[in-house]
C-alpha cells in the first residue's frame, strides 16, 4: 500500500522558479529583476551596518534562548507600533497592540485565520492586481475573496474605478489596502485619494486591513505612514500587517507583526487573546533574533539614526534607478511610454511589458522579471542601463 499514491505535484512558486532559472543562466550579462529583495550597486543584498552593530551587541548581552511568548518580544512590539502609528499616538496607551509574527507573510496568515475564526462570514477584498501570495493566503484560510480594480489594462492607476467598486462591497467585509509602494505595481494613492477611500470604508462599515511592508521605501518613514495613521485616527478598529524584511534588511530572519487597533482596551485584550490562541496553533512562538535586532536599533538613538540614514540611501538609490532607466530609454523614443516608472514608488514597477515581451527579454537578453511585467527596480544595474534600454527597445519594436 502506498500512502502517498494520490498526492499530486503542484507547480512551483513562479518567483522562486525564476530564481532557479536565473542561477542556471551562464550569461555573464544576466540581470535579475524578479525577486523582491533590495540590491546594492554590486548586485548584493547587504546587511545594514545598524543591523550588524545591533547583532554584535546582542551577541555579548544575550543571556537566554528561551521562548519569548505568544505575542513575541514586548519591547519590539511597542517600538514597532510607535514606528507605524507615531511615537505620540494616544492609541498606544490602551487601544493598540502588536503580535509578533514570522515576517509580514506570517502576519497576513495570522490575520486571515483571525478573520475566518472570529469574524465568520466576512469576505476579504483585494486590489487587482495584488501581491500573488495575498490570493493564496486568504483562500487557504477559507475566506471568500473578492477584488476591486486598481491598475487597468492601460497600466495606469484607476482611482475612480476603485472607489466605485468599494461602494458596492458588502457591509462589514474586510478590505485589504497597501499603505505604500504597492506590490506589484508601484502605483500609490495620493493623500486625497486615501481620504476618499476612508469615506467609503466608513459608509460601508468595512474593516480595513492595511499591509505595510515597505515603510520608508516610498517617500520616507513618516510620509509612508500617512494612510495608516489617518485610518487609525478616524476609525475605531483597524488591522495592520507590518514587515521588517525590506526596511531592516532582515529577509531571512522573518520579522513582522500584526498590529490591532480596537475601540477600547477591554476589546483589544479580547482580540489579542484570540490572536495568541491562533498563533499557538500556527508557530507556537515567533523567532526572537530579528525582533531583538529591530528593538535594539529602535531603542538606541545612535543606531536608529544610522539605520534611518541607510534606509534613506536605499530609497534614494531606487528613485535614481527609476529615473535612470527612463532617461536611458529616451534615445529609443520610449521615455514617454515608460515615464510611469519614474513616477511609481518603492521597489516594484508594473512596466507595461507584455508576457511575450518579458519572455523575449529572458530568452534573448537574460533579463529576468515576472511574466506580468512586474520588475524589481532595486535589481537594476546603473552601469548597464543603456544595455537594458536597448534590450527593451528590441522587444518593443
């Protein structure tokens, strides 16, 4: 008898598959624009100096490897909540609390199971398009998944269509919103757009889930928190998933949190009790190292200042790469067609390239990006911008 006889093979993750194909490519001029990690001018994903210094201090001061509890490191939770909501936000005293998770993805899964188990019958609404794992995580939790328009076939942000769709979402449902650096498109809502979305959320009595994975990569730490803080100030209840992967460079340490804002302290404790129960059945307690690094940095003025400088440099480099690509496309008569790349924010860009053009870039020029045309701008090489522009011109001709 074969116990595994009926087990079928499923397709691998397309982005991880893209990583494997890139590694196997022997072309020395290959370019990886697929995997969503920050890269420096040498094509490496660096460890920020602030992180290395924090780790050195932890190596000397850490006295135990014991569990850190269902909600994780309390200092990490408090400091990350201050970073997200603002250090002087009155909600922090009794209406907001963080549950540490294995990365932003863990926060999303914890949130999905919380909705499924504690808010039965609620559907969740995702932008079209969105980060692919949003689709699978919420479906795996058994939630009814719907979509609202975000970027249309013309590769432009369509705020009017988004607002119109949200006005028809069933009352009480959950709507997932990207705080900044929208993954995968790079198109962000302006402050005036966020205020319009907030009014719809109020009118439809929706529960917002704001995915905040790229704080500091858009316009700055404070500026990127605009939507989160606006909604927290105007609404009694809010869910926020926060990730430290990108802005602290802690990709493999899996460091994140689900921050809950509740109407009053008693209800916050009710929710947190449920989150601890659900987390117990998912991962028991979260990993400690990444959270300890983040807490060490945010708790020390010198390390925090160094980290902010490094984060600013990363953001400025990405903006420079965006502008550089558009400029490199100008001699080919394509700068106007791709001008949106310079206007987008964060690491990702919906380039507007078709799946066929993406495949040609890979086959003919060893340029790797996701089939939808989403490119990781942080993977661009400033020294080979003309080479990439020429390749794009060839496949667009």
